[in-house]
């Protein structure tokens, strides 16, 4: 059974998915609308920042790193960040530049 995890300021709610759909329909519609808006804001922030896995890869390779790199990294999705780091580590492995510690 799938569970839905809702993180709040003072607690975390874990509900079985079936219980979530027992909520009144108007509450669910409002929550879905807010979720769509939230996702649109995140996508726009990432698009405006212009940061993707290849930008992270280039920073790790030693190319110029902007002063606001921490803010840019925090605004990007974890999947993109993970894939950028993975690409860099794979490149280091292929070229034999890894430490053997």
C-alpha cells in the first residue's frame, strides 16, 4: 500500500493513499491546484537560473564558478545535481584520474 508523506513545520503526517482520497473533494481540488502552482514555480526558478547537470559537470571540471553558485545549486533539482556529479565521477574514472585510497 502506498503512503503519502506530508511534512509540516511541527510534524510529519503519513497517510495511506486510500485515506487521502477520503478527504472532501473541494479540499483535494484546492491541494492539487496548489501543487501544480508550486511545481510551476520550481520549474521557472530552475529555468531562470540556467543550471542543469552539464553546468554542474563543468564547474566540477574546474571551469569558472559563479559567486552565487551555492544559491544556484540550492535552486536546482536533486536529480539534475546528482546526474551532473555522476557524469563528472564517471569521466574521472574513465580517464584514470581517481585516487586509489
